[in-house]
């Protein structure tokens, strides 16, 4: 059951994301019946599965919200902004209940009561009034009088489960119990398909049911009970009796047994007549009467069996097209692939040293298979970035209400894939940037109109692939950054000297300094100087970079450059002394050779000339205190970080190396200029260099 509860939590989180998206879309198009059905199905799924797996509080609370959307589906109630607000609050409360066990936090039960009371206030009362003139009746009230006045209808339900229904974790008995809660029910079980005991599969379902249900809830309520299994099971619902309320208790003649069997389709009228007249079966009668040839009966039976077989195979194929796997298992698989990559590197190195053609051939084949395995495994961890993009609609909506602004969020490239590890750590930085764009960047409607802009502001959030990286752009059409105001605030905080002459790009970079803020007042959204420095640290932790462009009165554009994955990268291996280092290949621009004279000049000036362009110079031998003999010449690897080029002096460029990233222990976590380590083919360790950090060290040394 614990495993089933974990599965329910995972599915419920996904459904709540879908619910939020549907509610936000419904706010824009309240007449869209398809969106109303999406909301209702999401609520019903959460409620039904919650009750099935012991989440009774979630089921009870969700039932109240579901009732309102059932009224909306029936046209008895209209969508309003207040209802959407309460529905979003309900969604958040369900999420709190869902995570209460894992987070070990108490959930405020008073919040649920307040939400339900507010929702009940929105429900229209019935037109009838009592002697005081007050309207009475509500779908939330258990009023026996109003219950008695509703139309009671009797339905026949044939529930024929898929044979594999038990293997999916669904218990048919719980569905029957939920059905019985709708009214008075009589349940009959059919066991005619049970195989002999020695042929029975204990995980298969061989039985089916007929349910006679008298209820006032309608056929839609019955269908909603089977909403989880309707695609894999056969559910036939037919109204068989609808008596006026006044005649419910009177005796009424009903169909004879034979008529019921014919009406159900269990027997044809011809067969019934044949049996009643002690005649042979209908097939034999039809053949004997030469009404149809004998082959026609066999053909009809074969057609029926064929169609059923094809449909079953299609259902099984669809069911097997995707599986749910715990993220921890994927991470473990990636780690194992990393180990295989390391072993493959050792094998290739051994084959080259022994110069054995057969061994080299085997090593090349293993390398090919390892590369395919790595690419396929990494693709499993790739998720569309739209999984977090969708959550920002709610953020923008709430900020609009809080700030009194009208801002539209436009999203592009939601299908762009990124490593799940990167996506998980990317949400908070994006939240900070979008909040700042709306709070500081986008002006109020009146100010925008006076400036000749449309009253509605726009924030464009886009993602595109760029080689081994993903570029995420947050572009707003607000007031833009004021470089003078930023510079003055930096002077006040002692970040820069008042006589400093900084280019505009460096002034914009000051917003990432800790505690920096140009807000005139502190609000619940911003103004405390906490946010953008956290954004930069988070992006750099992901081995990414951040770039800011802004034009006064036109808006601000922030671009995040992130690696596709954090697990395995292509690197350039270099050698300094007896040690090896790896540089991410995505930031390497070129490698150049320098003479002894050029090296001495570059070391003195901390700058070197590459084809007429001045480039910062940093010598890895000095940075990492590497001892040993110094070569007469040196090779320089030119890398790019934050728009700046830096030359890294090394003894030798070894070549391209497929790098499995290993994190350093806590003892080494504060070493500047490194982001991890990797194990080489011979078992030695090579440090992976943090290029943005090295670029900063180079600037400080100049």
C-alpha cells in the first residue's frame, strides 16, 4: 500500500499541474465546456483515487469543490473570477495535504473550512422560498425534503472489467462501493468465465457484474465512477425505469424474465421464442430454414472474435507504450553508465598501448555501444522545459492581482528538452527574474498609456537549443534598467568607486551583487536586495551563465545559457606538469601555441595578443601551484565566459575526452576554479575546471 500511495502522490502532483493550467485557461474562456470537463475530471480523479488509497481528507475536501463544477457542467452555475480564485486556493490546499506526510508539516484545517464556506456562498439557491421569503436548498445541504422531490431513476449497469485490471492497481470492488453510494443498488456477480483452478491466474479478473441502481444523481454521476477505467473496461449504462415521485411506492407491473434477458441483449427474441416453444437454437433454425448459409453464422462469430482480439491488442499496445519509473532509478542508471564510460576509456587506452589490432577493434566496438548507451540513457532524463513553464501562468496572474498591473506571459519553445536535474534547479531562478520583470520592469497601465505603449505589458519567456546548451530568454517590454540609478546605488553601497568609468554592460552586472536593490520601498514581492545574487549563484552552480541587455523605455532582456546535462559532458583534456585538467568543450573557442618569449610577456602583463585582440591570460601552473620543469613553449586554450575571452596557459593539450562528472567531497568544495572531477582510463583523477570562476580570477589578477 505504501508503494501505491507513492504512485498516487506522483500522479496527483501531475494532475494538480493540469488542474491549475485548466483553471487559468478557463478564466480566459469561461464558456469552454471542454475546459470545464478537464477541471471536473481532474478533481474527480484526485477524489476517487484519494479515497481508494486512504487519502480521506483529500477525497472529502475535493468532493466539495467537485460538486460546484458538476453544477457548472449541468448549466446551473456560471464561472466567475471569484470561483477561479477559490478553485486555485483549493488546488493549493490539496497540494498541502498531499505533501503533509513527506514534509512533516501540520496543515491548517481552518483554511479548508473557509474555502468551502466561500464556495458555498457562490452556489445559487433554488427559487423556492419559505414563509420568511428566504431562498432554500443547496447541493451541499442534506435536505430530506428536497431529496424526496428529485426524480428517481433506475439504471442497469453492466460492468465488464478488463482481465488485467487488477495488475494496474485498480480494485473493482471499490468502484462498486462508490456506485452504491449514489442510491439503492442490487449487485449480481457473474462467474461463468472462471477457468479451472489449475488454469487460473491470481492476478487476472475473470468475473463481471450487473448492477441495478435507483438514484436521483443522473447518468453522468454513474459514468464519473468509471472515469478511471472507461478506456480499458466495458461499461454499459441503460435507463430501465423512471417513475414519477408519486408512484415510487405503488405496485407496478414490470417486464417478465424473458423480456429482461432480451432487453439486456443476453438473448435474442428468436432464441427466447425457440426455447419457450422447445425448438432448436436460432442458428440451427436459421440454417434449417435456409434463411442464411451455415458459413454466415461462423463468419459472424469469427468477425466478432477478430474485432475483439484486434481491439484488445491495441489496448495492450497503448498500455505498454509508456511506463512510470522512479527518478532515483534513472539517476542510478546514469551513474552506472558513467562507470561504463570510465571502463571503456581504460579499455581504449590499454588497446592503444598494446597495439593489438583485435583488441583495438573490440575497444572501438565497445566505444560505439557505450556512446549509444550514454545518449539513450541521457535522453531518458530529458524533459520538456514546459513542465516548469506552465507554472508561471499562475505566478503572473497572482502578481497582476497584487500589483494592479495587466501583464501577459507569452511562452515559446516549451518543447525544448533539458536534463531533469537542471529543470529541478531552474524554477526558483526563473521565478525571481519574472517577479522582478513584473514588479520593477513593467509599468502600470496608466503610465504605459501615457508613454504611448499598450496598457497591457508583456513578458516573453522562450527556450531554444544552441549546440550543447539551452538558451532561456526572459524579455519584457517595460521601462528597462536605469544605468545611472544602478551606478549611484552601487556607489552608496561601496561596491564601486564614484570616479569609476564602467561600460553599460558592467553596470548592469551590478544588479547581481548581494544586497543590491534600487527599489524605493520594501514590499512583499521585492526590495530587500535578495534575489538576483541568488539567481546568479544558482545559474553558475548549474555551470551556466547569465547575460543582461536593456534599453531605457524599451525593456530588459535576460538570457540564461545552460548545459543540456550535468552528468556526462564532452571535455577538452589538458596537461599541466604531471596532472590533468578537463575544460568543458562547449566553452572552448580555440587552442594556440606560444613561444617562451610570448609566455614571459603575457605573464608579466596578465594579458596576451591573439591575432590583434587583447585576451586575459591565466596560467594554470601558477593558479594550482604545480611544480616541475617548465617547457620552453606553452599552449593556450582560449575560452569564453560571460562574453569575455580568457586564455588559459597549459603545458599540453591532450585532446577531446568524454567526461563523467563526479562531485568533490566537502573538504574540497571551496576550491576556486573547479566544478568537479572525473576518473581517467588509468584510474587517476582529473579536475574539471569552472570557466566562469577562472575568468573572474583572471580579472582580479589584472
